[in-house]
C-alpha cells in the first residue's frame, strides 16, 4: 500500500534522519511526481530512503 499523506511522509522522513529503523521505504513515484511511503515499491519507483538519510529532503 502506498501512502501519500503528508503527515505520514513527514513522519517517515523524521525516522530516516534520526536513524530509527522502519519497515517502509520512502520512494519517488515518477508517474505522480510525488514522494510516497510504501512497504513494497514498484520497479518504476525510485527509492529515496538513502537520499533522505543524506539530508536531501530536509
């Protein structure tokens, strides 16, 4: 399931930047142009978790 809720995305970003573990991934969906949170990214989505860890979305 993909979650586009801004609060869910902000919560996931907080977890990532604080180094807390998560069972979900932050991904960029090129079809919508939005960040989403999902536990099962599709092949056409770009995993953005590592980018977020480096502070890009902060």
